[in-house]
C-alpha cells in the first residue's frame, strides 16, 4: 500500500515521537509498502540530513510574499489549506496512488491540514496521539489547538493512543482509539539484570523538563544515604547544577541517537529511573503520557524505579500491573527498599523479561500497527 504521512514531525532515528514514526515506517517499507512524507519547508530544511533515503519526501513551500497570513482557524486557514491542497497535494495523491493518510495529533498546522486533506479526498486517515494537546498547551493558541484536535479526531478512522487515559479525556472518540505503546528499537543487546557492580548505578536518559528538576533534586539528596550514584543524560542545562551540588550525580548532554544512550546505560548502569513530581498538577500531561524511556529501559533488560502520582497514566499502569519497583512518593526508606529489591528480587527480573519479550516487543507492536493500518 501507499501511505502519505502529513506532519511537521519527521520520521527520524532520534528520540520521542520522531523515532516512533521512523521505526514503524521503516518496517512498513521493509515489508513492501511505500511511505511518502508531506511536510513544510522549514521542518524539511532543519532535518533533511537525518531522513532515511527510502522515505519519499514532498515539500509544502514557505509562505510567499503575496500569500495572506496564516491563522489556525477561520477563512485564513481555509484559504491557505486550499492553496496547499490544490497546488501541491491533490496531484501527489493521484500520481503516487496514495491509499491511506497518516496524521500526528500535535501542533496547530499540519495536524489540521491532514484533517483537511481527508475531507477533500475521503481517504482513510489513521492518526497517532502521543501527548494530549489540552494538557500541553496553556498559551493563547489553546482554543484553536483544541478545535483542530477535534477536527482531526473527527476525520480519523482510527487513532493510536499511548495510554488508556486518552479514553477518559476524549471519551467521545474512545471507539476509534487503539492502544499502541511507543515502539522501541529492536536488536538490542540486553544486559543481565544482576550486573556485578560494586555500587548502585542509576541512570536517567531523556527529556528533562523544568517540572522534573525539583523531583530529581529531591532524589539526588537521597543518594549519599543510599550509597548510590545517578547519571542524568538530558537536554536541560539547568540539571547540571545537581552535579555541582551532589558529588554522586553525573550529568551528560543528550546523545544524538537513542542507540548511543542505550549503549551508555548498558555499560554504566544497573538500574534506571523515572522521577515524576508527586502532584500531577505540577506536570499535567503525565495524566495521559506513557514514557517511551520506560519501554526502552525494559528492552535493555534493566529494572526501572518509577516514582509517579498514582493517578498518572504511568502510576495507574504500575498499579494495574503490580510493578514491584513503584512508589507514588519520595519516601527514602521505601525507595531504598525498592532499589535493594531491584538487584535481589527475582520477580523483578521476571517482570522485565515479560515486558521485553511480550508487551513491549517491537515486532508484536509493529504487527498490531500494520494490521490496523491496512485493515
């Protein structure tokens, strides 16, 4: 089949949603399908060197001087989208014999254009929904983003969600939702869950939001008493103050790819960490967000200590799945006990192995994705 993915977020072997798209779309191509990418000029210019050559990319040009200004609502949106559709998209769909559209519910531009194209063509649209737009956006665009999110949900035949919590937030569309955990990379060399290290070596790799900094600082304050070290691989310069304040903390910049980060964790760590604020009000999007880093940690064969509110998507998952290494609070006594269990309790190893081989298995996840896509 021939698929057209419409988004500013490109399928690239990096992090977050981009790498999820890359892994699924690469497998689609390897399975004989054709994947076309329709994106804007700026997104393409910024990331073109990282795109896989077997993806077929098509560009929507930047605004020319005589274009009316774009607004994500009303007549100005309709005028711009009509121009992009009739000038650049309609013939593309015909010439490339596009069978289905793929969208990504994020932002306020090409998300809405994907819905527009679906209405014009009546082609089936299948969308990814990784982060709830209502929980992420608190600025002046919130109203239009909500409106455009509703538009693409209405236009989508199926929507891949990252956690069951989306069904609560968007109950009207729950019949369209299909749970699909973020796909990890395959062919990972798993590390023994009981590495012979003389100390607790804890690793964190991924985005470090400002909202997480107080939690990481609180956890760092426990390290000396727990005789443990923490390495943070992140993208927030503010986190470096922790390595100055606590000698047990090492901070490293983000690696270019998830593979490099994985290799570091395998060699240098025996436990991984996910540290959310205790109160969901401090980080509202964790109500629906399911962190891909947890899946990646499991694929490495590393146990993960999870500290998260019980009403967050991850907290609910831990409760429902009896995740041994879970705490809803920063209780040093409990955390110390959990870290000890991480290296001594065989049931922890069994949980990680089950997730690695079954629930988060990339081949199983992609099979579910592809079967839904082509149905």
